């Protein structure tokens, strides 16, 4: 078997007894079924497809069993959904009876890659072939629409379902609730949940978890915890995703004590913390100022072979900066880069700002140059952090040079930039003279205003010295 074997083998069969297979259709179907299944089982999918096409060309009856076997295999392959759809249409034109579940598989394939337009095309083909869409057909497309941020179309389909006397089930409601939660439409999601329970449908784990996650992200922790309790009361077992959602919600409001209690409950129920669990707790500890616990979690992750991602590194760097441990923050920045993650501009800015506040503007300037060498164009916030450091140290020439560098690179200073510079001149230049401009400092918005004020101050200073 292999390339072109389908054509040669089938041709040999037909040449051996050219009329036998046409006369005995039942016999021919059995033989061709076996041949297509053999090709499919051997992994020669293209040969099986070509065999089917040759049979159609020679006007043989469609080998239903072999055809279905091949279709199932083709639809399981990681192929472009469009190719599967074209092949299915080809098989239907050969005489293979249309089946709703195969349409559903194709819709799922399109929805999986976010192609709801073609999924809808497949859905629309179902009634054209004399079939009635099933609840699975509707749910597949509704889920696709919701994942593509088109919840409204999902609700339209729910209405079509009901008009065709197909009752929406738990999966219908779960998909719509998920879509609403992703759009932060929590009140509508809660209302839909109540509607679902009101018609006697029992929420499953996916429904509860979707709603709990949305409520936690929306800051409605009390409601999330109430639904969590309802979930357990109804005998629905929370999974790792449910626990992670609640731990995240508790950490966001700074309730680390309850988050740890929930972690222990989770472990007691047989769930092993994953990267999301650890990173969430680590971030919570960092924001709570408990860097020792955060670093302990980091070590535990390393010990268990769980790699830190950019979110985890950024949380640690941020926490170390807040704790004033700038050298540790810089080391963490290096560790982050060494494992292939590029710190973003806000992360670099945090470390630069921390160095400058510690009086180490040299290190701050070094990190800025490092960013530029990496092909980045630091934004005004980064420049302001370093400029503030120069001004605090009285290095007004360096601050002015940094301003010029900003302008040359096309980075537009803001009112904060000029107020930092004016404050520096006031404190380290001629403070008495600058008192004249105190009322205007908050109004400085551009380079021209800043230059005018500095020049005027310098002129007044010289006049005073001469008098």
C-alpha cells in the first residue's frame, strides 16, 4: 500500500472480473467496504479517499460502512475544517445519507478555530438536507458565538431553538452564561442562572465554575462564595478551575487567610496545585507585602518542576520593588530574561524607579540603556522615573540631557516631566527665585514653558548677583 496503490489495486480488481462487481452489488459493497477500511486503518487516508472517488467515477453503489469509517477518521485528523467540509459534501453527493451528528462534528471543528461564519454555513445546510438540527447542533453554534464575543447571536439561536420546540439544556445556558461573564455582564449572567434553575435545570460543574469565576473577577466575592456553597450542597464537586477562581478572588481582595484555607481544602479533596494556583497565591502575597511567603512559593514551584511564567516573575519583581529590595528585584529581572521571558516596559520602569528612589541613578540609567539596546523605545513614564532620580540628586544637567534625548527619540514629555524638572530646579537651583513661579508650576505643559521659566530664573539670579 502507499502512493497510487488505491488506483492500481482497484483497477486490478475490476480488470480481473470486469462485470462481476457491477452485477453483484452486494458483493462489491462488501469488498470495497473492506478495502476502504483497510486503507484507513493502515493510515493511508489519501488512498482511501481516492478509492472512494474511483468507485464514484465508475458508478458503483456507495460502500456505506467504509465511507462512514473513513469520514469518522478524516474528521478526527488535525486538518483544516474546510477540507473536511468539502470532503463531506463530496461524499453526500455520492449518495451517502446525511447525518446530523456529522454536521455537528464539522461545526465543532469550525468553532474550535473561531470560524463561526463557516460553522453557521454548516448549520444552515442541515435543514437543506432534510434533517432537523438537534440540541447539540444549537449548543455547538451558540458556544461558538459566545466564544467569539457575539453573545447576542447566541441568544437569537436560543430563541430559534425554543420556537422549534427544542428545549435549551444545561449546556445551552452554560455557554450563554460564559459569554455574558466574559463581557462582564454579570447581572445578566446571574439572571440567566436563576432562569435556568427556575425551569428545573440543575447546574453542572461548568455552569457553577463559569459563574463563580466571573463573579470573582467582577469583585462580587460574596456571591461567588454563596454559589460555591450551593455547588457543594447540590453534590456538584468543585474542580481545580473552581478552586483557582475562588483563590484568585480572595487574593484580589487581600484575604490571604481564606485563600490558604481554600488551598488546604483543595489539596484535601485530592487536587494538586498547578501553575495558576501558585502564581495567584504568590501575587497575593507580594501585594500583601509578605515577600518571604511569596519567595517560599517560588521555591516550591521550582522544587515541583513548575516553571515560572512572565506573570509570576512580574509579580515577584513588583513585590520586591515595593519592599525596597531593589537588588533582589534586579536579580529576578535577570532570572526572567535568562529563561526566555522579556520583561515589559512597566516591569523595567518599576526597577528603574526603585533604584532611583534608593539614590542609585547610575543603575537606573544603565537599565534604560539596556532597554534601548534591546530595541525598545521607553515611554514617557520610564523617562520620568529616571529624570526624577536625577532631579532628586541635584543632577540637573543630566536631567536636561535626558529631556533632550527624549525629544530626539520622539518621546513626548508630559506635564509630570516638566513639573519634575521645575521641582528639581527649585530645590537644587535658585529656590528663592523660583518661588515667583510656584503658582504656575502645576500649569507647565510643554517644553517652551519649561525653557522660558528656567531662562527667566537664570536671568533673575544673575541680576541679583550683580546688584
